[in-house]
C-alpha cells in the first residue's frame, strides 16, 4: 500500500499526520518505509526514529525523475506500506 500525504502550505500539519500514521502502522506490525520530497533533514529524522529505517528523499528537482523511480522501487521491497 502506498500513501501520499500532502498539504497546500507549510504549517498545514503534514509532519504531525505523517508521524502519527507511521507510528500507528508500526504499532500494528507493518513494515513501513517513509519517503520525503524536498530539502529537509528534520522530518526525515522523525520518520527514521519512528520507523527504525532511514527516510528516503524522492525529490525529482534535487535528483532526477529516474532516480526517484529507482529509489522508490528499491526501497519498497518487502515493505507493507510506503
């Protein structure tokens, strides 16, 4: 299962919702891999703390569309929810 959490602006609550959802999924025994778009290091640290896995960046502007696709496919192996 793949979920996307988005907001129309900074401060919309994306981080809060994401962390709560990641914690819920982990608590229910799912293997979860988080991803983030954008040049941020704080949210990925929160994601990694909750999931026990490094958060991966899927920003096509900072990398490339090809990298984003390959990174996503590589890191969803044996994952229940991304």
